């Protein structure tokens, strides 16, 4: 996200008002009578949770089919067009065809193998050919540096 749009601002304001309302109700009903916490602290905490949930939702790519909390075993999985959230891969083969993007969020794997087929295999082949030319090798090495760079 490069900035806030009017929808995001409106959702933020509404979410904050809802959080403040919940905090007020909790305080008025004396559900926290044994705990002396100012209402503004509760409102800020609930607002933070609303914003955190909203921005986590915004990270998602709406063009991807989401796969939640699934365990994969020894199988071949086409990853194109999918978003894997909290998934586990055990000795799985993840196949990227290069027809659509995919993403992994908080997923883990053991002995996972990536395979490239179709368009993605063509890209790998072209990169291998460029790398084979000593005069062009540094360009592929720059791509690898960008891929492995952590922010």
C-alpha cells in the first residue's frame, strides 16, 4: 500500500468508534470493576486490534484463492493463483507454472521441493543461458541479490 485512500480512512474511523463504544460499554457495565484501567487505554487497545486486523486483510491479494491452515503431505501442489496462509508442507512438491502469482503467509515446510514448469521453466532456462555468458553473468547475480535481500 502506498498510502491511505478514503475507504481505508473511513474504515479506520468507524473501527475506532466501534472500539471506543465497546470500551465504554465494558466500563459502564463494570465488567472490569476489579481492574482500574482508564477507558482511553481500552479504546486505544481495541482500536489497535481493529487496525491490525484490517491491514492484515488488506495484504491479501483478492485475485488469489486462499488456502487456510491446511497440512500437505507427499503430494504435488500447483501453487499458481493460490495464497497459502498458515499451511504446513511435509515433503511436498510445490509446482509453479508461471500463469498467476501466488503467496505464502506464515506457512512452513519440511523437505519441500519447488518445481518450475511452463512459463516459469522458460524464465529459469533464459536466466541459465544469460548466466552461462561470462559477460552477462553479473546481471543474473544482481537479480539473485535482489531476491535474497532482506528488508
